[in-house]
C-alpha cells in the first residue's frame, strides 16, 4: 500500500524481478477465474481460426514450411502472431480493470 492509502499501485520506477512476480501473483489471486476463463476462450478461438489456415498451408504435423509453400507458411506465422498479440491485449484489458 502506498502513502495515500490506495493499494495495488505500482511505483513509477523500474521494478525488480521479485516485485514483478509479487504483482503478478497478487493479480492472479484477485482475478484468476476471469483471466483463466477468458484466456481459455481466446486460445480456443485462436486455434479454431488457425486450423483451416494450417490445413491450407499444408504444414501439419511438422510446422515447417514445405518447398514451394513459403508464402502460405509466412501467412500462417503472421496470422498466428497477430492473434497472439490480440489475445494479450484483451487479457491486459481484463487485468487492468
């Protein structure tokens, strides 16, 4: 708790690893069900979105680009990274609420 009596406020200085882990655990203790539930929903939606693209790119099961399919592989990688960034942004919004 800071001097104003408000709890949960992070200082405006670089944090140590221990302070970051403490803040992460405090956040998880207060919002575990919400964050895990939303995270599972986002992960399932991401995999449902990426499955047809993986099939189209024909990279199963090794996840490496095949000869002549490099453009499709990069499209899959780009879409995968984009969906991961979106999921992190959504979870960050729930964590900051």
